[in-house]
C-alpha cells in the first residue's frame, strides 16, 4: 500500500500544525491510569540488585527491597522519568504560548524553530515523529536525538535515542553523551505500554569514566485498588 505524504511547510512559514501532529502522535497513558507494580532489577558490570516497585495512579514511584540507597534512587528516577513522559497534556496547554517556524530540512527531518514563551528551543520532526529536541531547562541545554521508535498502535515510543547536556552560553558539554535503549511491553489485561528494560550507556567525560547500567522491570501488572 502506498501512503501519500503531505508536502513540508516552506522554510520561514508557520509549521504549528505539522508540529502539533507529531506532538499528538506520542504515546501517552489514558486518563484514569491505575498504576502498576512488579519486580525491578539493576545491573552494572558484575553487580546485580533486585527489588520490587510500584508506580501509583498519581505517578509517584516507590522502590522496596533495595538496601543500597543510590541504586534505589536510580531505579526510582527511571520510573519517574518514564511516567512523566506518559502524562497526557493537550498541545495548547503545553505550547499555547509558543510560535513555530519551519527551518531547514535534513535527513533527521524538518527543523522547527520555537518562538514565544520557549523561544530558543528547537525540534526536528519527520513522519509525525519528534526526532530531535533541543531545549533550555533550568539553566542547561539538553539535546535529544531519536534513532528508532516502537509503534504501539496508539502513538509512538522512543526505542533508541541519545541525550546530551551543555552550557547554554558556551555550548561546552556538561557530562558525557548518554545512549538509551528502551524496550516496552503491555500490561496484561490493560493494553497499557510500560517500560520493560532500559540500558543507559554514558560516554567518558573528563575524569568521569564511561559507564553502563541496565534497569529491568519484570512481572508487571496493574496495581490493584486497596
């Protein structure tokens, strides 16, 4: 089957609708998300730590059975990071005070230049997927490039991507480049997609050596009401 593609907005023109289409194509959880629970496993080199976790309907995570507070914090952080990106917020709620202007077009997609409230931010979009994010957050610039995605049938999830932090004034890196590989699965009986495994490989930077951590979330099931 051949799918017709719409022409890209001309450089310098408004591309709000094209960016909205990509934004609304992200996979998010339905309102009334019940929360879920399961086992968690953290792996680094020869060390493995196991425990259990819960993510409540309020998206707050709790990790139990992990004695090392740094490992528990790392697991909790990954669960929070995933959950916060599954929250469904309307385009106008998030971007109502922004303008969007088409920039150049590359293999990564159409550049989207943001004006208004979040002036200075940039994105790239291709085939209703946000392939690049360049945002100013709390005095730091974060740049994310998406390599591949997982199609859920109700929107897409990023499967492989990189993340880098930099000084907004000089562009100097703040830490090594991080490479992520996320694998997702559906919760039995619910159809909700949740993270099953995340591998985070961070390149060496300055005196900080390269590292790799694996987070696994197993035997996941919908959280039963108390």
